[in-house]
């Protein structure tokens, strides 16, 4: 029979061997890099290659660090530009751990790195933007300023085993009170310009109307003068024609003029008047020749 104690011992040895073997290996993923520490002290170069690696069992420990680009969101802060204008600046940074050992020894964790790097970024922002004018920050040289900030942050962040990939100013605006004051000033200026333009337009419109009215008055006066002249010429021509007609046939001329007088005097709706029937005005009603006097009312008619 087999010794049961020996079986137990072998089982225990197998378990211990399994535990020791398991603790001697560790896995590094592509997004990670690792530090192997023995009692808190690094024993070899950082592990940056992904895959399965070995360490001394039970005495070595592994610290994993991120190998990707990390984000640093910086809270908004107020900065005074070179022209003494206050700016509310909202910036962020992107960085990578390039020296895991130095990173672990200086800041320890990503949270610690963010805290230390945030102070460095704020200092660089105040230093660079404080030497620049408002227009340079907002419009003229924003890209160049971000490049300078990144260089200054990189110089100080290298002590943490960090390389800053990018620094961006997300927003650089005036404080709310200043923005309202600037907006009101701009609004007042635009209203003044609009009022000035309207005044100039009204003045130009008045000049145009005055010139048009003057030209219209001149045209009307010239037209009236021409009309009076033409009417005078027409009246003269008419009188000449009447005189010529009268000279040729006075009796027909008298008849024609009397017919016109009858037509004008007997229009409907005109003023009524009373005239004696034997008036010479109606002589053509009694004598076609108009030579004899009109017969009195009630006289007998002549026999045919």
C-alpha cells in the first residue's frame, strides 16, 4: 500500500509549485507598461513590450502604467493679458508616460501626475499669456502661444517622466461682466452709426426731393408758358379765321355764331335765365335769315 502521508506531501508540493509558478509570471497588454519592484525598489528596466514576462516569485511585485496618451482637463482660470485685460482661459493637455521609472518615483500615479501637471500648466498659461495682448490670444497668434506653452510645460514635465504631446486653449473669453460691457459698448456704437447713416440718408432724400420738386416746378412752368403761348397762337389763328369768315359771308358767320350761342346757353344743368321771346337773341327762330325782328308773343302767324 502507498503511504498516504507521501501523497499529501506531494499534493502540498504541487500546490506550492503551482502558486510559485503563477506568481513568477505576469502579462503586459499593448496599452500598458510595467515596473518590476523588489521590496519597493526597481530591479530592472521597465517592461514596455506586450506579452508574457517572468519575475522572481513572492518577492517581486509589478506596477502597471498606461502606455496611451492621457488627458489632463484643466479647470477654467482667469488670466491678465499684457494689455491688462482679464481673460477666462479654458485649456487642456495631452501627455504620455515616457519614463515609467521616473514617473513612479516622482508622482507615483496618474492622479498624482494630473495634480502636479495641472500646476505646471497653470503657471505656463499665466506666464505666456501674461506676456501677450488680448488680440494675440483671441485671434492673431493663438497657435504660436499654445506652442510656447507646450514647450514650457514639457521642460518641467520631463522631471516627472512625462512628455506633453499637445496643449490646447479651448476657450479664451472676457469675463461675463466685461463681455456684457463690451457688448453694450458695441451695441451703442452700432446704434450711433445707424442713426448717423439714417440722418445722412434723410439729408440725401431731402436734397433729392428738393431737386426733383424744383425740376418739376421748372418743367411745369415751362409747360404752362408753352401752353399759354400755344393757346395765344391758337386764339389768334381762330380770330383770324373768324375775321376771314366774316369778311367772306357776314350773314353765315352771324348764323354760325348764333347757333353756337344757342348750344352753349341751352345746356342741361346750367343756370336758368328768362329772356323775352321777341329778343334779338332768338331772331333766327322766327326768320332763317335773321334780318327781321322777332315777333311778339301771341302775334298771329303769317299766312302761307
